[in-house]
C-alpha cells in the first residue's frame, strides 16, 4: 500500500518548473506514459477524475477534441520529497515517475 501511495503522489503532483508546448489532439489518447501500468485504477471510483484526464485510451473513456501540454523541465526536482525517497530512483516501477519529478536527485540530467 505504501508503494502505491507514493506512486499516486508522484503521479498527480503539479509541474512547477516548465516550458509548455501545447498540442491539440482528437480521439482517445493517454496523456501519461504510466497508464498501462496503472490500468487497475480505471475501475476505482476514487480515481475517475485522474484516469478520465490522463488515461482515456487505456480506460476506454469518452473522447473529445482536447489540448495537451507537454512540459520541458530543467535539471531540478519538482517535488520536495525526492531526496527522502531517493531509493525509488533505482526501482524499475518508478523510473518514469522519478525521471519526470526527481531528475536532480536521481542524477538524470
């Protein structure tokens, strides 16, 4: 349960350092690369909001024309708890999340 909570925390953190590039997309697409590994969340009511936004294709949600924003990050940690959770840097199941949110702590830049 602890690992699941950490994953969810990193999954929903706002991006605070960014250069935004917007793209308009039609049809069902996943906004996050983590959707296929978190597909069990599709069927949990508490995660409907997150999964409706991030994982439309994986969760087979209703699709409309929408705009996504890709954020380009400098070499920095986005969340303040990266140093305290640095053990996640070497765990395969957290590679995508730590590379997005803990770039500096994990030595990825």
